[in-house]
């Protein structure tokens, strides 16, 4: 079962919504040409709790999809190109000793 609750509204209409298992939400804001990150542990979805990972009208005119690589790198599919947005958006999963 998946528990859900309302913590607010995103910063605007978005595409490429991705969430990881640690509570990090990534999405693309077309009006700002920006990929943003919000960590659930930071509180509400207010602007002060977001981090802009990449903002560039030249690199990100539009984003079709966002994805996380096995190494936790963030990639954006922008038309026919894949753009590396950030390395290691989250720490790697915990391993037992």
C-alpha cells in the first residue's frame, strides 16, 4: 500500500515528473526552462524549498521526460537529445554491512 498526502502545489505546470524512493521530486517547468528538485524532508512545496538544477532556454527549450540513471544522475530528454542535468541527485541506496 502507498500512503499519500497533500503537501501543496508545484511551482507551475510541469512535465517529466520523477520521484525517487527517498522522497525527492524532480520536474521540468516549461515557462522557466528549468529542472527543479524538491526534497520532501524540506517541508512544503514552496519556492524556498526548491533547488534549480539547470535553467537554460538553449539547452532545455522543452523536456519530454526526466529520468534517473542507476548512478543517480538526472537526465532530461529534450527533443532528440539527452542532457545530463546533475550528477548524484540523491545519495546511493543504503547497503547493509
